């Protein structure tokens, strides 16, 4: 299991004093986030409008906005207010004082808070409040993970690492590490994926690196890499990525095929396919067919990957306020859609071929229960144990693949491998 880190302890390591002249900007940005604007877009616009900031000022400003975006529910409880734009300064004050350990007078000055500050309170009594989660998400995690729920929730409140996947069409992991070292980027190999590198030290401008422009790597979480490897694509196979999105796993599959066989990518979102084609060109993927319409009924493939749309609870640490923009009603409707997509994709599996169902969520309703419903309706498919000897046993839950941030250090993913008899 990954060593547990207290998310609040990380906040206490940040140098907050550069906020001294920025509390007006911070308060306005926080107010926009509390109004429902995605925090990443808000901070991107803010930094573009203030290019003269020092590195320390940029860091403090980003941490302030992201910190309130992430912890807003707990902060509102500490301040005894609602997470509303008019309380932006109060929430920033509580973040600094109660979580980051800044002295009260300094926290008031850095947040621009006027008037009497809210009195300190003990830690919140519920899992949802402690980890700043909507009630329905906390209830789902508590039900499915029991005693591990506390550690899991804590891990979702820490920034995820930058993980890179070597493009094996152009380099190896070892050669990529050497190239990145020459570009000033320190890395270490991922624990479970044979293709990955984790960036160490300060976060570099990844997209500006010559090695990225040359298509030597893609940014891809280690758990996502493992999902792609579960497909077991081999040279000569016909492989269909049925929900390809922007193509992270598609490009991994291209590397596994080594230019021999057929690789097809389909998605209902045309803009994502546009992005996939751009990434494929940079990565040197030539034998790729992008299917913008539903695949022909006669198409049969050795491998079909269904990375289904889901509630994305496994990747909550990638966006500080994503948890507050994921609605329970939408999540409840997903299993029906996921089953429909899986049944449609199953029509394209050749005899003895594999159908891989994957999500980046942690909800059993979208994972196990969808697979069970599919198998009940499709008796010709058999559930196989995910992965071969190369996959660590700790990444399996019964026959399923499951990665978890608090256990494995990567985002939360699920996969089932089904074979057509």
C-alpha cells in the first residue's frame, strides 16, 4: 500500500506569504469557482492576465484557488457559512488558518478578511465533511470500501502525480528517461506499468518539452496504461477502441501492434476524434482508421476495448472541484447507458476474441453490476481473470482489475476481461 500522506500536511508546506498583494485577485477567482466555473479554467485565465507574477506568487495563488475549490465543503463547515461566492474571503481564511496552520492574524491579512473571524472548530464529524465530498459520493465510497474509505478519500484530496508513457513506436522507457534528464526533467519508473515514468521534483512545462513535440511520450496515468495493456493487443490483431475519446489508450494500442494489424478508433464525440488524429500524427501512428460513424455491422475484431463514460470518481484528484460538478442523478443513469454501449460493442468481437470493459470510477453499480448484467444477457461471453503473470496480484479484486490511489498511487480504474466462446 502507498504510504499515507495527510493532505492538510501538504498545505502546511506551502509558502503563503506571497498572497499578501494578491488577495483581491484570489477572492475574485474563488468567487467564480464557487459560482460553478471550473477551477482550472479560472486559474488559467487569471495567470494569463497577470504574467508579471513571480514563481512564488503564482504558486500561492494557484494553491489558494485550488485549495478552496477542493476543500470548500469542509471550509464552509468550519466557517459556519454556505460555500457561496460572497463568502470567498472567509473560506480562504479558514483554509489558511484551520488547514494550512497559518496564524490567525496573518491568515486574515492574506485573505483580506475584515471583521471578526469565525471561531475555530474541531474536525468535522462525517466522512463527507472531513474530505469535502458530496454526501452521495461519500456514502458510495463508505459502502464499497468500508474501513479503507478514510484512506481512499484522503488520497482523492492530494494532487495526482505527472505520469508519462513512453511511445514505443519511437523510443523506450529507458531512452526516454535519459532524454528527459537531458531536458532537465527527473523521472523514475512506474511501479506496475512497464511503459511509464513518474516526474519527480517541480512540475515542468510538459507540452513545451522538445521530447513531447517529437512525440516521444504521452501524459497518461499509470492505471490508464495498465488498462491498455489488459487488451493484450498483439501484432497482426484487429483492434477496436470503441470509446476512444482523445486517444490515450488508442495510442498505447498502436505501440503494442507495432504497425502490424489493424487499429480502429470510434467515438460519438467528433471533437475528441479530431484531437486523437492530431496526437496520432505527432506520435507517428500511421495505421489508424478513425470511425466517425457507427462501425459496420460486419466488422469483427480480435480485441474490443470499451472505456465507457462513467462518473469518474477514480480521477477526482485530477480536478479540485470535479466532485461538485458530478451530479448523483447523472451517475444513477449511467449503468443503463454503459450496458447498452457494452452490448453494442460486443457485436464486433470475433470468435475467441476479447472484450474489455473499463471505467475510471469506483462505483460497483457502474463496474461489477454492469458486467454481471451483460453476462446474464450474453451467455456466450465468459469472464476471464484480468491480465497475465505481468500484472501484480494486488491489482486484482477477484477476476477484475482494480487500481486505487491509496493502494497503488495511480488513479482509480476498473476493468473486466470477457472472452467470446
